[in-house]
């Protein structure tokens, strides 16, 4: 059986998008070229890899098994590329980075500072929530992720590089905004606008309230931090967000940060990669850069702690 790595790359694109046409768009190929490559691949392996269901394609059991091996082969090729890069030093290269949506408020500043030092490095950035990031780190060739602390039992290596204080916000007209101090227990009477269940911020808030025996009432779920801020401004409830996301709104007094006992929740941002993954020269340089420079470049005005 003779397969080319290019065939496996095209096959991976088709599998991820469940469409020859969408795969062709991503790969900058024509749809007939992708179809021809997949026919040749099926001839090589000797079994069908896709079933046609109406206008849709579905992978066969053989297709799913081949895709599992294709992912492993792609990871090994990336390891080979990383090994070869080490011989030439950091002059050029590519970095596949995924960041939590909350981290995207400061990540571009860090990436820009890194790229100013390494002008020929190309960064591909994706933004997602914590559950999806964990999946991407284990099933794709993502180099690094910026996220909250991953589960302790995960097959990941995580290094803290930046504080991430979570604070409670309200509309400036909310009665609690005028109080100099708010008891945590008092918030049982309040409703919160929260992120979706897969969000690290929401999980941290729920754990924190439970730790102190306080009920946490979520009245509405939002898929983005911006949506939460708009809902809080509209007086639909309180919010809990990273201080990194609030610089503009607090400065313009569109939102108020409440002085609540047991707050802020002090968390950290982590730079994460798959355990056993050989980092490329570029990925290692970016990791080292974050550890060394992030606290200065993404510094915050720390809220009062209790």
C-alpha cells in the first residue's frame, strides 16, 4: 500500500468538513482534484472510505480508522519538522495556537509583541471555549493553547504565566454598585448572566460559590463575554468575568465592579500542550516568551483582595 502524505492531508480536510467542496476551498484546490485524490486513496487502501447519502458524504468504518492513523502520522510529521527546525534555529516557522475566548482580550497583544521579535513567524490563531480546546489539543496538531487550568487528570503539560482575577460586575445603576462592601451570602438573592456550561469562568464561579455554601442562580446563558457585558448593562442581572475583559467598560463607567467579600476569584492563565509532544522551535520560543514577558505586557490594575 503506497500512500502519500499529501493524500492524507486532503483526506483529513475532507473528514473534518464532511465535504469535498468545503475541503477544496480550505486547501485552495478544485473540487474535482479533491475527488480524484480520494478515489486514488480508496484504490490504494482497497476499501471504500466514504458513503454517499444523498448529497452528503459519511465516512465508513474503514474511513474512520484511516483518519485515526492519519492524525497520528500528521503529528509525527510535525515532530519531524520540529526536529529539523532545531538545526536551523528560529528564523522562520509556523505556530498553531488556540486560546480561550476570554484570553483573546490580551492574547493578540502578546502575539504582536512576539512577532515583532520574530518577523518571519506565521501564527494561526483559533478562539474557543475550554471544552473544545481540550478536544483540539488531543485530537489535532495544535501546538499550544492559552486557557484556564486544565483538568488534573488530562494528558497535558500546563505552565502558569499570568494572573486571571474573576470579578463581579453590575450596571452602574444597580443598587449594589453604590455599596462599599457586599456580603457574598447577599448574592443568593441576585441572578447572574453566565457563559455556557463548557466555560472555564462559569465552572470556577460555580465551584467558588459552592465552596462557601452560597447558591448561584444563573438566569441566562450567553455564548460570549461581550453578550454578557451587554446584558449586565441592560440590568438583566450580574456577571462574573475576567478583569482582562473589562478594561474599556470600567474606564468609561459603563459597568461597575462590585466589592464583594471572597472576591476576586484568583485564577491563572496557563500555556498548555499535549504531554509527550515535541515542541517546534517556534512553539518553544513562544512558550518561553509568555513565561518571561506576559506579566509585564498584559499587566492589570489589581482589584482589592480580601
